[in-house]
């Protein structure tokens, strides 16, 4: 399987009969940037969690880098995520007591892997933190913390990076810089990025945007403008 991520007829039902995902199929090609949008409660975060192996679907099959996640033990699933998946969150999730350098290389230590120093150096230069490696997260701006989080997500050379509202805590200018960095990682390094966002301007940076409603993908848009995406989501919310 050549896709970085593939979902086949995924469903997810929680206790009480709440159906968060309803027969969703999705293929994310390598080196592509996919955004997932939708109203609150549409299932977009659940989709990401199932795709990333953080949650177990009720039905269907999920693959990461050709490996079926559902057939793995919890230990093997954790190992797969550490090796093949990077995560970027709205709240950065950096360890306050560690330096920027140690935060970036933390996934390698958890996986007991030696760092590729040339790769790490390239990432640090790419995200513009070369002069701040010795600082703690509290000494950085929000944008710099998110840049460190992006470098951390890439340090293991993952098959895919999942970004959950990566600009949600940033001001407009800094958000644009972070989105430009994600776009550059796709175009310049061939990285695969799947981003969940409520922001049409963020989704407009993607190659493809999936619009969700009631646990289903109801629209797929290629290279859409922010205005077009905002109109589509607003229309769904008012129908």
C-alpha cells in the first residue's frame, strides 16, 4: 500500500450509541497536505484519532504506512506511532523542564534511537530555532514553541504528521508563519501532513480539504480558497 494513511469504511460509536464516524473511507498520498474541516461535533477530531492509532474504530480498517493498526497490540501500536507518526497540537505539549533541543529529540530517546545529527540540524535550521536550542519553552513565544513542536514531530522521519488545530493558540501573523512552514515541509521535504482545523484560511493551505458533517465526509475540495471553504462550512451549519 503506497498511501501514508488509508481508512477503509471506518466507523466509531461511543457508549450510549453516539456515532462519531459513519463509514468513512480516505486515502492520503505520500507528500500531500490534507485538511479536515467541519462544524463542532462533525467527527473531524475522531477521524484524526482513529487515523493516527490513538483511538480504536468500532468498524473498518486503518492503515499507517501500509501497516494495519487494528491488528496490533497496544505495545506495537505505540511503537508504530513513535516510529511512523508525528503529532502537532494546539497547546504545543512541550516539556517545560527540558531545553528546546531536548524537547525536539525526546521522541528519539523514548524510542531508544540514536539521533541523525544532520537531520536534526536541518530541522532546527528549517524551523528557525538554531539560536534558541538551550532555552526552555517558557522563554519562547507561542510561535517559537509551535516551531519546536513541529521539529519534534519530524525528528523520527515519520510517514505522516497529524496536526490538531496547530494555529488555534496563535495570533494571525504567527499562524500564517506556522502554516507557511507546514506548507514548506510538504513542498520542500515531501512530508505528509493531515491537519484538523476550524479555520478556512488554514485549510486553504492544503492540497485537499475534506468537509465533515455528522461523522461523514460530505465534500472534498481541491486547492480551495478560504472564502470558498468558509461558505461551504457555513452552508452545512445552516442546512
